[in-house]
C-alpha cells in the first residue's frame, strides 16, 4: 500500500493510502479513525500527485467534483451508499433518510448512517454532506468541527 500526506489548510493534514486499484483511504489527523501505518506501507508522494492536486484545489474553492480512481472496500450495501454519496451535489445537504430512499432501502436510514460512518474516502466520497432529518450535524470521522468547516467551505464557494 502506498501512502502520503497532504496539507489542507482547513482541517489539518490528511493521510492518503492507495494502490494500483485506486485511492482506498483518507485518514484525518484527529477523529475516531486514526491512521496506523503498517510496516509494509511505503511513502510514495508521486503516487498521489493527482489526488493531492485535486484536494488542494477543493480546499482552495477551485474544484467541486473529483476525478480519481477510487477503490474502497466494503459490503455491497456500503458500496451502494458510497455511490449514492458521490451523487450529492457540491454545497448541498441531504439527510440519511434521503440516501436510504436513493439506495432503495427507505427504512434503512440508520444503516445508511453506519455505512457513511465507515466511508474510507471522506471528502472525495462526501459523507460530510449528510445530516440528520432534524437538520442537525451528526457524526463524522474527522469530528463535527471538520464537518462544519467542510460544509461552510462549500456554501461559501457555491
């Protein structure tokens, strides 16, 4: 597995991990899913040249849609949810219920929340654009402060 870091200027440095199949993980500097580099991982900055450029452009308000090869590993249901998350327009917020309906499981809003919480490629797969049905910000791997900043960035640039 290749890895490298990219500084965001907004939420700290992110650690990217991926292989020939594509980007597999984005880890936050803080939050509930911290990165633990394995001995067989290799720091390979050139491997992430495009991903880092696109992330920098996103954080500078110059990019609203990523064009990267992604290779997240998850269950078929998680994959459906992650695909649906990628269809949420830049700067728009939706609810877990709306995603549940979009994936054909209207009674599975909690399961959608679980799948979003296990999203291994946050920001690029924009789980930060999903909120509770009451409008409240809910869990986010990078913490609620990071989620708030990402939402504000997109609303300001829209």
